[in-house]
């Protein structure tokens, strides 16, 4: 069938998406042409060729990307890929997030973002863990962005989830290499890279995006002693453009698939450093530049990843400037900020330009940054290195579901003894919990809810002891820090959550019931009131009814035995369901059929171990189910609609208990949480409210 190269890869990918034919860079008539269409190729034909040919062989200079010497086989990264589902596609997009940079008078920790398909000014995204300039190396998969090093002495690696606003959190470190100044956005779908030009030979370091940890050495470029590198990548090939001192006109390349594979690629139009790079997946742009001590440049160089050779002219930025942040959605690119140098006078810009990869020429105005910066780097949610997967409508097997979680992942939030802390575990597998991330707002004693893709932590205390009204979310598919979602109608701690369905999440404090949409960012609304004012009620639900168990309107001696219920799809006050054992903190969860609650405090007798249940579709008093492994209060519970798990309590114990809700009997030991605490909230992405009870 001939030699399979990167151009062929693009043809088959585009053929499988568009069915009528395939696009090819060879069908351009010069740099300014639009895409052309060659020969008809059906989706079935393209898929057949796609799975039998090697997308990493390059016949343009002798390097074979991905050849396995031991087996003689060419690995195909898509052989274990699966088709993108609607849920997965919802996590993708054209968001670009600019990270840090140098403002006036110094380095910035600000992250700001835009949607590339919609012109306008950037908006605040969150903060990096520390201010940094010359931001290091940035890599992304469809979900997570990882920022490696940066500046002259930054050893930190941090990460964040691109789909939700919020701050970055710690990922690892550069493993002793603190001289990590770079502006490279080279990445594969699985790995992030930092090209550090201060070492000789040049040191490329890498991390796996799906697993937090420290960087490892990846490759060495041929030319060392040059710094201020900028670069980008296709799905298989990274390129490094220019550098300083010199400056340099060299374009080097390295494989983002296999270690140690490097080569000379060609030359830029002229020697320069501090370009801003953007990638369509087939085409690289090197935008603007510095020519210290001469004036900055506006020119944009371009070349194709699949064809080694020199760059050619693409057009110009709207003004001369160096180190703009480059980003793309595969079709359009942006150049954000930068610094203009004219006659030794420097001006930091907040200007953002936009252009189209398929059309050479000048760019147009997009909008402005919130703060002008240069030495910019950013993360693209649909960057060029991801476009082959998007065109084939595939992602690596399990990227969303197994990167950090499964479809029955439980989250345990902050509490006394574990402030801000969030850990997680799989409900179907007995064992201990592991670290997941941190809440941004909830310090302790709040509530929790979930959709299938996000966990929500609501209300609670902040670190000054004040009740808060915040709703924050964490994405199950990517560990990290909570991001703001909206506000409750009240500000208070001792919130209760855990009830709701895919379109409504319910929370309660005192007499008030709030609800919010877990699919759409926004504030909560008033749902109605409980029949009896009380705090520390236990909530559970299937997809139709939510139940509120027991609680106390004040001291423990005022505890009640009332069970209330509401119909989730409507609003209004709760109705009486029946009675349970009188106590506070009667915490539980549900299957699609049963609401099962256990533990609590029965004043003055003390903590209890009793588990009770009701059938949700009917009304009436509770029935004995069995006993927890120990009497406890200040605990919480979650489920996957089959197995109920109670977590912690009793003065910061680490214990978790479980039962199978379809039967009755005593609880058994599940495992331990990572950090023992009490008054923490728990939730899961597979609770009964997300399953049909009909």
C-alpha cells in the first residue's frame, strides 16, 4: 500500500469525518488557497485503511516515528481508540486559556480565557499556584492542561481542568531542573513537554498528563546552549522554533511519541526568538518575534509538520510584538498579548489577534486581555495535536472514564481534620480512598451533590468560620481544584445534600430546601420548606422522590423522628412520609427502590449504630435493616444505587462501612479514607437519582 506518512494520516482522518472525500495539503495552490478535495473515499474504506496502516512513518528524511525495533511493528495509537460519545464531545471545545506572563511591573499568576469561535475580550479563569513568566511547557489532552516549569527558577508543575473555571493545583515538579524558561506548547494526547534551552545539549522533559508526578528526561535536541525556545506540535511531531542567543533561525523537531527521536527540520524566514506558536495539526505558525537588540517583528512564518523544509511567509500580526500567547481550535488561531519593541522602547500589549489557518494574510482584531502581558503561553482545549483524534471522532480508550475516575466514583469533601481536602474511591471495589484534589471555597461542614460528570460541594464554613453560600464543582474525569458554579439562597454551614436527579440537585439547611441545575452553571433557587424546622437532616433520593430524615432544630435534646418527602420535578413544601428512630445525623443514601439510613446521635443515650430503610415509592414508618460496624455520628454516606457506603465520623475516624441495599443485614468494613475527619460530605457520580426508577 506504499508508505504511510503524516499527510496520509490526515487524508484518512478527514475522509472518515466528511465521507465525501479527503482533504490534502497538496491540493492547496500556494499558501493562500482553501482546502481542496481529492478522490472519493467512504468512511468504511478510510476506517479500514486507518486501522491497518501506520500513522507514524515519515518518508521525508528517514526518521520512522514509532517503529518498535523489538517487534518490527508500527504502533497505531488509534487502534485502542473509541468513538466519541455525545457526553465526551460536550467536554471538548474551542476554549483557550492564557497562563501567567509578565505584566507591568512583574510576573503574573492570572489565568484568563476566551472561546476562539466567538470574538470578544478575555475573562478571568482562575489563578496559577504562583506567579510566573516564560511559562514553561504546556500540554493538554481533551480535559486537562499541565504547565511545566517556567521562569529562571521554577521547579513546579501544576494542572487544571479546562472545562471548568478555577485555580490550578500541584501536579509534581521538574525533578531538580529549575532552569525551565520556555514557551513551548508541544504536546501529544497523552504527554506534556518542556523544552529547556539553558542546558547543553538541550533538555526536553515530559510528564504523562493522566498521572500526577515528576518530570522525566525525554530527549535532547541537536543544538544546545540556546534558550527562549518556542514550539508546538502535531499529534506525533514536536517542533522548536528559533531561540536566543544569536538569535537563531533553526527549526528542530522531536517525536512526542518515542523518546530520543530528534532531527533538524529546517529554518525560519530569519533568525528570531520569542515567537508565539499555534498549530492546526497539519500547519505550524510562528507569530511575531524579538530580534534583540533590534525592533520586534509582526511577521508570521508557516510550515507543514509533515514536510521538512524551510518556513514561508503567512502574513502579519496587527502590530510588531514578541512572545504573544498562541492558541487554536484547529481552524482558527489567536495571538494574545506580547511586547512591542521600537527604538529600544518597550510596550506590553493587551491586544488579541485572530486568523484562519486556511487563509494566509493579515489577521483581524479579536478583543483584549484583562491585563496586558508578554512572555505568554496558553492551553488550547482543541489544539492542533488533538485534531487528528477529533477528525476521526475518536479518543484514546478510556481517556474520560479512566483518567482519574470510573463511572462509580465517590468523592468525600472537607471536614474537621481535613480542611478543603477531597478524596475519592470506587464504590464497586473494596479498599482505601485516594487523594482527588481540593475545594476552593468549602473549608468544612458543607453538603455535596453530583451529576454524572461533576461533583458539587455546597455551603459550609470558610476558613474564617463564616457560613458561605457557594456552590463549587469538581470534574470527575480530571483531578484538581474546585471551581465556582453559583450561589445558594442562604449562607450557612451544616448543609445537607445528596438528593436530586440529572436536572435538579437538592440541598437543605434548617427549614429551607434549595435546588440548582447540575448541568448548567448558575445560582440555586428556593424549592420550598420542610414540614418541621431542623438541621442535620439526612437526605437521599431516587430520580423521582427526595427524602429528609430526622434532625434537630437546635440542641441534640430537641431531635425529631420525622421523615419528609418532596417530588423532585416540582417545587413546594415537603410532606410527611413517616417516622424513623429519633436522632440527629440520621445519614443515608438510596437505591432506585429503597432509602437506607444509619447511625446518628440519640440524646442522651449517645451515638447509635442502627440502619433503617423505607420503600421510596410508598409512605410509612421505617423498618430495621441491620447495624453499622460501630455507633457513629458526624458521618456521611453515598452509593452507586446498589451498594451504600458510610464514611468516617466519630471524632475523626478513617473507617468506611458498606451494605448491599437490596438485602438486609449488618454492614461490613469497606476500607479507610486517606485523611480521617468528621462532618465531611460525600457524593458519587452513579447515585440512584441518576438512574431511572421506572
